[in-house]
C-alpha cells in the first residue's frame, strides 16, 4: 500500500537503529516479534517506526519496517492508524556476511522508496 511518509523521516529512524544487535537477534526471534526498539509507549512515540521479524526466506531472516500508532510524526501516525501492520519496507539479511547491518539497511531504504 503506498504511503506519503518522507524518506528523511525513515532515515532518521534508521540512524538510531542498533543494526548489529538487530542482525544478531533476528535469527532467533519468532516471526511477528519486535526486533527494535523494545516495545514501550515511549519508544513507539519517539522512534515512530519499529522493526519486526518476518518470515525466514531461503534461510535468511526478513526484517519488516512498520509505523507505530502513537508516533510523534503525523504522517507516520496517520499511516499506522489506517493499518498498523502495513509493511513500509522489508528485506532479508544474510547474517553471515552482513553482521553490521549495512547491506540490509540499504535494501530497506530501497524498498521503502519503491513502496511510496
């Protein structure tokens, strides 16, 4: 589903993500569970977005970016209130060659732009 959330807004979130921890945590996290940030009302508000674990695709964990309903940013909040499970971006991560998360971040940025 197309969205009108600015790329700058999602980049601000990506700059706060602890990518190494997300990549390390992803293989052992059940599908549908949150990877980042921890689930608190304060985090949901301040980070605007969340990263959830998707399916495993060819043995690689999928990372899914979704909007939070009580986000500070109005466009993010409006998007989440329409559908809090709408996928704003998704990508798989090869934990063996992308331990720092740089590659998956680039893929998520690309997918985010394509879904606009």
